[in-house]
C-alpha cells in the first residue's frame, strides 16, 4: 500500500475541493475524512503484533487483512463514529468511510504482478479488480505528487476563504 | 446517547471485525486463486506446473536468478526464481508471478519490485510515521475530547 501520508493527503485534496461548494464541510470535517484514510493502514499492526502471535495467544485463526478491505473500513468507521455525539453520526460515518475508500482505491491502483489488485471489497465479494499498476508502494514519486497537489489545493483553499 | 451504549455498539462492531479476521484467515486459501507459501511449504510437488503469485524478501540475486524467502505461519519458504532480471538488492521485497517447477523453483513470467532495498522500506515507514504524527496534531487542533460526555467535540463548538 501507499504510505500513510499519501493516504491522508488524497481525501484532504478531494474534501477540500468539495468544501468550496458544500457549506458545512469546513476543515473540522475534512480532518475527520482524512482519519478514515488511515483505517486500511491499520493492517500494519502486524509489524507491532504479529498475526501468528495473536493466533497462538487466542488459539484461533487470525489475520489483520480485513482491516484493509471494505468490511474493515465500514466496521472501524462505525467504531470511530461511536466516539462522536449522536448528532454527528451520519456526517462522521460518511466522511470516515469516504476516506477509507480513497485509500482502498489508491492501493488498488498499485502494481500487482498478475495484474489484479487485492480483493479489497471483501467480504462483499472476493473479486480482485484489475489494477492499472501505476506505482509501487515504496516509490517516493507518489508522495511527491501527492504533496504538490495538496500544496496547490491548500493555496487555492486559502485564496478561496480569504475571498469570502 | 449514553457512553455505555456507544461503547456497547463499538464492542459489537469490533466483534464483527474479529469475526472477519477469523473468516478471512480460514478461507484465505480458497479465496486466493494461487497456491500460497503455506500450501507450497506443506505439499510442494502437488502444485508443480501450476501458476503461483508469491511475495517475499530477496535473499540473493545473480543475474536473472534470485532467491526469495516467503513467510509461512511456522517457517520461511525459500524459492529459486528464474527467468527475469529485476532491479533489486538482497533485503528488498518482490512479487513473483510464474509457474511452479520442481525443486522449489519458480519460472517467473513477471517480477515486480515492491521495495528495491531495505532502505526503500524504511522510507515508506518514515513517511507513514510523519503522516500519523501530523494527522494527530491536525485532528486535535480541530477536535477535543469532552470528558463529561465521553465524546469528541469540535473546538469551534
């Protein structure tokens, strides 16, 4: 997968542009959407606590893989939503899910040797969407492009807000 | 809604996630179209002449040959990969797509370099750490925990 910083910048760019047209979507809400983008990266918990160790400790099969899937995004999105007051639930859940989906789609565009991405729509389908194989996760150019676009959008956003 | 009910809903959702974690592991081999490292480790000869897709770390490189090590739950599967030269150093990570040949050899059709070296992997984790720290700082600039209601509240009200 792409690095976490790139994952966070994609919803920042998309939601900031959307905020120019949607009144309630200010920076307070944009950061909530960015948080959702981090959900698929939670699969890297495996580095801190190996899934084999969890399996051995619990005595049942276990993998972190669903965290990087649509099912994981929806469930963790629901958990995050519960941290907010009820009047914000629909907004928080929508934004967090959107952020998570941008990460899944971005990861679905990286290189796979057989030309198909992971089954990131699990558990709804095991279908592996075709990937355009645009990048590998350790390619720094991905982050450079994301930073340049985010910087440009941040400048436009500042101009937009000062014009209001 | 009271904090205890929100916590209960969160626990139910986490239990659902736990169920997925178990289901995904149990059905992993059925949902993946190729024999993976675990299957190859347990009964290699059964899969000879079939296609496989393996991700592993590079132990050695010699022209169009490399040795790739893929993790299995209990050990490391060591494979000889032939037929494709890839710009990768030992310590890097590759995806190998090819045909399973006898003697733990994969005749590669395509090799994709995920991390060209251990340094490339470190870069990825470094960028992710910067992202995590930056996000937390940004988030708590706009939101604060309210310990009366046990919710996150916008700082601007």
